[in-house]
C-alpha cells in the first residue's frame, strides 16, 4: 500500500458530506455511505478510512492514515503531532462561550470563579489563562447546552454555526474564543513517494477552490469604451476581446474574483457594457 494515500474522513455529519463533495469536484471517485469503514478510489491512488472526528488526528500522527480532513478546532484540541498542510474553506464554525439570556454580561471577567461546561477543555482552558480568568471547567461529551438549566454550570463553551441551538436552550452567545474550518492534516514527515501523491491531490483541491472564488465574465462593449472596461476586468492575464458582427462593438471575455466584480459592476455598466453574463467556473488552473 506504499503507493496509495490513506485518507481519514469523518464518517458522518456535515464535515463528512462537505469532504465527499470536495473529492467529487476533484474528480476522485469512491463509494461513500452510512456504515462503511473504508473505500478505495477507482481512479486515484487513495484509500479512504471513515472514522470519528476526534480519532482522526491520532490516526494521522501514528501513520495509520497519511492525510486527514478534520475541523481545525478538533486538531488543536487533541494536540497531536500533525501538520496542517491546507485550509479547505468549508465547514466553518466558531467555538463560543454562551450564558443564560438573563445573565448581565459585561465581559469575560464575569466567568471568574464560575463553572463552565464544554467538550473543548484544552481550547477553553488556554483562552481563560490568556484572559487571566480562573474558572472551573466541566468536560462533557454531548448536550453541552443543557448544563445551565440542570445546574451543572453557569456557562457553556461549544461549537456554534447559526446559533439556533443556543437560542432554543435559552442561551446567548457572548464571547468567541476560536474560529475553525476544515483543514487537511498530515504527519510531520511523509515519504517522498507519498508527498508526490499529496502534491497531486493539492493541485486538484486548489484548482477547485480558486474556481469557486472566480467567475467567467462575458459582456458586449462599445469599442470606444474598451480601454475603460478592460481596465476593470483584468482577467488571469488580460481580457479576450472579439469583434462583434455589429460594427463598433466587441465581446469581452474575462475571469474575475466575484467580490471584485460586484465592486466594479456599476462602473462597467456606466462605461456602456451590455448583455453581461456571469458564469460559474468548475476548475481553474494557473
């Protein structure tokens, strides 16, 4: 198996689904479904292991897996000897402190001498130490939000996405202590053979990521405004300009970061651009 990458993925949940979608967009096919423990890709030298999220850093550290996709919060909390080789940009969330809605919150010092329930004692402990706050941390593995209502703690520290779970349990988010997203982790050392496979995988991942942040722009422009319009649409090197059948007009094709497009759209229209099309890009390779 030395010529095959062993990649650990979370076996269920949103991170699992997002990871599978990433590999699908990278053109890597493998069977994925509830109850599977492992799967071999049919068109890339990779074997996928489906594990609990908090087991993944340990499998990577021990060399059982060559790569793993895990939340950055889990990787830091577990403290394993692994390296982050790429941030993946999905499954973003935050680790936050929350208190009952009726609490008069004036700052982190409100937690001095209080009890806090969490599944992330290391991250929370480090943050409290940095802030000079002494509090009692109660580590629990699930249903953290219920802790204040049963008298276990005066506050909780848990992962937040939308915040709806906190609200439904009578809590309010008051302090964000860590921001997380999915990351690709590896052992601190990889063989040359494995590193070459990792580089091939990263090439595909980066092509997919860049494409998501850029759009293909097509528009019609009067020739006397071409210089002004093309200056707003720099493209990968420069825009492609093609004469139209209608005299005095050209078609302009370019690639542009989506945020830059929205910043420039009014100026582009004011310069006379018409028939503007914005098209998603599936892959983008420099």
